């Protein structure tokens, strides 16, 4: 699947901030959210939903799952930065987390 040109443009910090992604922080050139899942099973449910969306979009995050926490990082490795694809996927991830009552954590 080819990536549309508008999804290949790397966004600057102002464009990323203007997206108002409350769950997300800019960490080492990627959008990162840390979710306190409360259990491994709930973390897996959220991970599966993220994975399904990622497969449909052919755009995949870096993910770390531990017993109580799921860390998700979105960036477009093919262009070396954050693009509109990452913003869209981050929003979908936040929607799935909210639907599962999974809160963002700072640690």
C-alpha cells in the first residue's frame, strides 16, 4: 500500500501541539502515551484494538506491555518524524483507551 504524499510530510512542533492530543507527549521524536491498564488482560484488550486499527491503516506503533501499563509510541519511521498518520492513529488509540476506561499515567 502506497502512502499518500500528505501523509509523508513531517509535522513541526507547532502542528503537533495544535492537534491537541491530550493523552500524548512528544518523546524522542515520537508521540508517546502511557496507559495505566490496571491489569494485563485489559492491556491486551487495548493492544488488540490498537493492532487492528494499525493493520487497517498499514501503520504500526512501537508498544510496550507490562502487567499494569501499556506504552504506545507513534512515529513514521519511513520519513523520520511525526506525520498526519501518527496523529490519526494516536486519536484512535485515545478513543479505544477511553472506551475501556483506561487512564493515562505520567510514570
